[in-house]
C-alpha cells in the first residue's frame, strides 16, 4: 500500500500581521513549511499534496517538483481544504497522513511512527493527540467510559466541563484513503463559523469504522505557529535542539543561548562558535574553525582553521587558515584563498583572491580576480561600476597596492607590480612595473595664511 501526505497551507494567517502567508513565514531564515516537506521527504511517505490558496505562487516557486498542488480558493475550513485534494487523491489506494503547514517542529520519526501505529492497530482513522496544561484554543478530545474517542469539540464550542479537558487534537490524522473521500461528503458546514470542520470525521466514522488515537507525549513537536510570539517560541525550541546536536558531536558553543544555527548547517568537530553568532542556510563549517563573536554566516563554506570574528559572510567561501574580520563583509560569491587576511571594514563582493593575499583595513574589492600574495593598502578600491554596468579587475601575483589607490575597471594588473599610494589607475599595468598615477605635489610658500582667519575672528 502506498503512503500519502496532505499538507494544509492555504490560509493567510491574519494573526501573523505580515504580508507573507503564514506557512511561508521564516523560522531561522527558512519558511516553516519547508521543515514539514523536508521531514515528509525523509519519511515513508511516497507522494505529497500541498493545499494552497493565499499567495499560492510563493509556495509554487518554493516547492515546485517536490509536491503536487491542490487549490483552495476560498478558505472554508480544514474539511474544505482536504476536499480540494479530491481530484488528485480520491482514486489512489493507500494510507494518508494529514498535516498542518504551521507545525514546523514535526519530524519524520513521528510521521513514520504514527503511520506504522495506524497500520499495526488496523485503524481506519487515527487521530494524533497530546496534552497541554493550558489547552486554550485547541479542540478537546472527548472520550467515553472505555477511553475510546467519541468526538473532537472545538474550544469555542466546549462547555465548561469540556474546557477543563487537557487532551487536545493536534490536527494530525492518518486515514485510509478510500474511506476519507467518502466521509468528507458527509461533513456539514458549521453554522457559527461558516466552515467545514475536518474534526467532524471522528463522529461520522466511529459508527462504521475503527477510530483510534495516537497520544504524543512531547507536545512541543505539534505546537502551532500562529503569531510572531509563537515564531520566537518555535525558534527557541529548534535552536536548543540544533545546538545540543552539534555540541554532542564535538562543537564547542560558548553561551549557546545566544547562538543560532540553522537546520541545514553542517559543522565538523573541533569547531568553536562564540556568542552572538548566527549561522543559517546550507552552510558548512570545517574542523578547527573559530566563528564569532558577533558574526553572521549565511549559505557559505568556512574551511579548516579559519577565524571569522565580528563579520558578515553571505553566499561566499573562505579557504583554510584565513582570518576574516573584525568588521569585514563578504558577499555575492566572494571566494577567499588560503592564508588571507581580510580585516577591518573590508568588503569583498563577487571576487576571488589567491593565497597569501591581505586587505587589512578599509578596502573595497568588487568584481575582482586576484592572484597570490597581493597586498591591498588601506583605502584601496577596485572601482567596478561606471554608473551603468559592472566591470572586472584582474590582478596578478605578488602585487603591492599602495594606500588610497583606485583601480578603475576594466583593468588588468600584471605580476610583480608596485602601485604607488594615492594613485588612480585607469590603464593596464604590465608585469614588473611601478605605477604612479597622481598629480605632482605643489607647495606654495607662505600661502596658508589666506585660508586661516585671525584668532580674534574665530
């Protein structure tokens, strides 16, 4: 029997108070629905359908080729959302798990365990439940004297006694596919809300089908993210779990409560991460590296024994034994060679440096390819933009670039070149040359008095 998943992600999420649809809102810089889809892909599920509606193109671009899409143009409740999958799913035989797109902490182990439990028990419908000390807002699980599930009652429809029940409906169901679409036609619209409640399938199915529950003891796995405060709670849970995983694998994290590491980050052992550091995207940190404090790395690779402190590294690669920072900025495909030093207030953009290259302070290296053992003096700039388009600078090996030098691209600098401080270079420099491109200094004797006011006037 094949296994299917339906993810409900059509709602706007008005409580988030953002323009993004709720299920596309980032958790640790990754849309929350991506956590769910990734875990489905790791699980026993064979095929997935995502129900989308509000700003559907965001999900189509994000999940293209990974799921099929069903469309809920009007958001008329969870029952109505599942009905939207009928054309795609009703003819398929197998078992379907229904998940909510705002539960980013659900993992593939739970998905596998729930689906296995459903089949082993011979259930036609399995409802995943858990307990909360404060269950306000959640549908309550109503059981009979034999502890069998009788119904799910939404919070606003509960009487006072039912509101004291702590066992709640997580919104996750496993159901035999052939039965699901027969039962959906029996759901009636809720008059108070004007919606079709998927929870009604419990009362409908318990008469003629086997309905059971799977009690999940770790309720953090099924917490819903409905507002920006719950985003912070979900991030805290993920942060602690991810940091613990890395620390148990030999990564030293100083003050881990201040360190955020994304879900996709790979870190080798013998790495040290200092406080107030943020590492996200599919980044890789290799052994011996020291990252932080006060550093942000996104979608980048940091090689062996690199030091990055007080700096930003985005979409870049730093090779072994290089020092970055403090206060450096690498971005847009910067590739820094081995044994480099990229120091204070240096920005490198879409550029490649060779080995042993140094830009210690106050430099901009943009759209540049640099050889080995190049020294950028303080204030050096590769002038890559002419106001219309970007141009490239090519610099050879063993080049000394004096302070406050402008290299106006497109330009090529040969090997073993020395460029005098204060030069604005607009022509190619051949191998072995000394380049001086500045006006001759003129000293006018006894002339400064024309610019200095008498003290009485100051």
